[in-house]
C-alpha cells in the first residue's frame, strides 16, 4: 500500500498538538510556584517531554496512523502519562486491592484498544471534532496559565534585593577590632518544617510536652508565639543568615542564592574571631561540604518541580526511589549532628541544617522504615508525626552531648516554618509560619528571647554576647 504524501499543514498541526500538550504540565507547575522557581527550571524538562511527544507521534505515523489522528492520540497519551497517579487513586478507591503493577498494564492495554478504535472505527465527526478540540483545549490551558503567571513574573522583576550597603545593621561593628580568644561556642540547629507546640496540639492532637519539659529542664527558653515572615525555607533562611529581611516572596531565586553564598552572619562572626562549621546539608547555605549536593529550586511545599511532575505521572515510583536515596543521606546527616560538639569556649559557630521532619516521610517514630506508598502522604497524620517524634529523640541526644561537653555555649533550636501539609491536609498560613524556637544561653535562661522571629533571635543573642549592638526589627509578615 502506497502511503499518502505528507501534508505539511497536517504535520504542523500534529506537532503543534503534541507541543502544547507537553508544555501544559510544566507551565502549570511554573505558574503555580512562580515565586519560588525560575523559568529556566522548566525549560529542559519541558523540551524533553516535547521530544518524547514527537517520538510518539512518529511511532504512530510509522504504524500507518494518519498524522492528525496520530497527533490526537499522542496528546491523549501524554495527558494520561502525566496525570496517571490521579487516575490510579480513583481506581484504587473503587478497587482497594489493585496495585500499580495491576493498574498500569490495564490502562496501557485500554489505551491501545482505544487507539485502534479511534484510528479504524471511530465515526468521522468524532475524529474531526477531536482533531479540532484537543489542540484548542491544551493551547487554551497554556495561555491561561501564562496569563495567571504574568502578575507574579512582573513582581519578581520589580522586586530588588537590598544590597549589603543598605542593611540596617550598624556596620561600625565590623570596623571594631576583631575579637579573638575564648568566646562561647554558638550552635544553630535548624529542623525543616518542625511544627510549633501549638500546631501539634491544635491540628494533630499531639501534646509535645515531653520535649518541652526536656528543654526547660536544660535551661532553654521555649517560645510559643515565634513566627517567621513567610513559610518558605529559602526566604526564611536567607534572611536569618543575613540578620536582615533582605528577601521576600518576590525576590528572584538567583538573588536569594547570591545572598546565601557569603551571608552577613558569617562575615560578622569571622570578624569577631569565630570559625564557621557546617553539619548536615549546609552547602546551599554557604558552608560547602564534599558530601552535600547543591539544593535544588523547590516549590512552596519543598518539592523540586521534577518530583512534583513524577509524583503525578506513570513514573511516580521513581519519585519514591529518589526518597530512598535521600534516607541514606539523611542518616549520614543525623549521625553528624550527634557528633558536632566543639571544644568549649573556642569561638566556634556551628550551623546544623536537617531537612526533616519535612517530607518525604522516611522514618517512623522509632527510626524504622516507612512504606514507600506513604513517603509523600500527608493524609495519614501519623506519617509526619512519627518522623517528628523520631527527630525529636535525636535533638535530645544532641542537646545532651552539648550540655555534657560544652555547657557554656549558646544553643538555638528552631524550625524555618511549621507543618505546611499537602493532599487533603492544610493549615492557615499563620500556623504554617509559626515555628519551633528554643534558646539556651550559657545555662542562664533569658526571657528577653521569648517569642522572637528567627532573624530577631539571632540579633538578640549576638547583642547579649556582647558581639555587637543589634536592635530588634519589625517582622514583615507576608500574610
């Protein structure tokens, strides 16, 4: 059988159909997370999906499917591919016993049957309507998401991070003669997404009383009303490490990264004779470590865009596979935390950052494994709560070590934000911004540190230690 000569108009329409269908999920992810990510973050994966769409189109054409029909079938398969997890969830609610390896082959088989019917048996009006409607539908979705992203994009372009010369901190402190000698060590322990005592009790029905009692018995001042400016890690920690509110939700990611490369806190402490140490994942916070990868740009929930895409697609087990390797890395960081005590009074600043109890939920309350199906499941409250309980035991062990070997130190235990939730679990933004905050200052509780934000806690402690004179700042809450 001699094939009909290729019509360039039909080829162009088929390719366009595939392109807009492949572009839609990535433009949607960008528009939904525009304050946290850059346009460049979606360009390569979007182009990759477009390429696979064109390959699929070519395969249909090789199988003698007319180009316009091949474009429609390719678009339908792409849509099915990147929305597969939602379809599977619906099927599993109807058939609870069904699993991925049951459902995926069935879905693929049904698609093959549909493709045969659409190619050989579908009525002409159905085909013509499909060939017209599919590209219009996905083009419309792309345009709508671009339009919704424009205001956020304009805001990002207009917001300029304050330059270091504009910081409110008294720069004269850096011109003072650098202090050397035996100054108390400072430990800043940050636990990503560790909920406040209030949030745990109010929304999880869990009284974290044992941890509070542990802290107070060790002469920590424990805050109940400490809140940060916005429940996003990159923003909060960039500001904390610069002792100023230098970025907000509209600051471009590249500018945030620049401000974390050599943050003001490190510069100031070095001028005062301190050495800077990193424990856990601190490379992205300006303290390079050989075994720590650069932190990828993430959504407000803390996922990379690639992970968000995978979680919804036919390849969602790969997202779980990434979590398995993350558990191995997390275990290394937790061991580091248990051995971070410095020689007393040697002017050491130690920053420990651990991305936990933030999802993925890899540990139960005893440190055991969690089923892969639960790694990103907020709906089962015990997933987050179990990981938090386990991390709490490790915090207590680390504190015991510091109290034993370096009791004249300063220890700040805090989170960047509270539990943000996911799936069907959500919290008011004020609750997401409420944080864990507990401060130990050389064995003498200081009530002046009660209920301060992360930035103001650091400023107040540096002032208390006589390292500078830092006034408290008004917190620019973004909610």
